[in-house]
């Protein structure tokens, strides 16, 4: 028989955010492996370095998402097994992925597949 405990595991997230893993339901994500990739990015500036490979020719006054944001979401999605761009509509509602790519603020523009 499985014994469940109420222990919570807490990890530091982007900025001042803190992530808590628990098993009581609520807003959940099945993609907690993204926390590891976020930590790699935090230590190595992986997404910034990758984004610097692209030239952004868009009009700055019309930009909702930086190249870094777009790269971060795409790399995170691929690493978590979401290869198809149509997956990004569903992923835009995932609270963990939104926080990992810096778009967790309520009302912040969501990164969806047309943006990519």
C-alpha cells in the first residue's frame, strides 16, 4: 500500500519566485523537469546565449515577446517533449512553464504558436 505524506519540496525559481512540489492537487504541471533546465539556463545563460545568435528585425514598438522569450519557450517545450508548435496553445496555460520563461504575471501576454 502506498503511503502518502504531506511533505513539500521547495525550490528557488526565476526572480523571487519559489516553486513548491506537493501532492494536494491545485494548479499542477506534469513538466517539473523544466525546473532542471531552468537551473541550467540560470547558471549558464543558455537562452541568452542562444538568442544572441538571432537578429531581431521587428519593430520594437510592436514587440510583446523578446527573442530570448521566444527561444526560451521553444527550447523548454522541445526539451519537455512538445515538438509541435500547436502544443504551445495548451502550454500557454501551464503555470510552471509560464513562470520558467518569465511570463507568469497575470495579464502578461502569453506565448502561443502564432508568436513563434
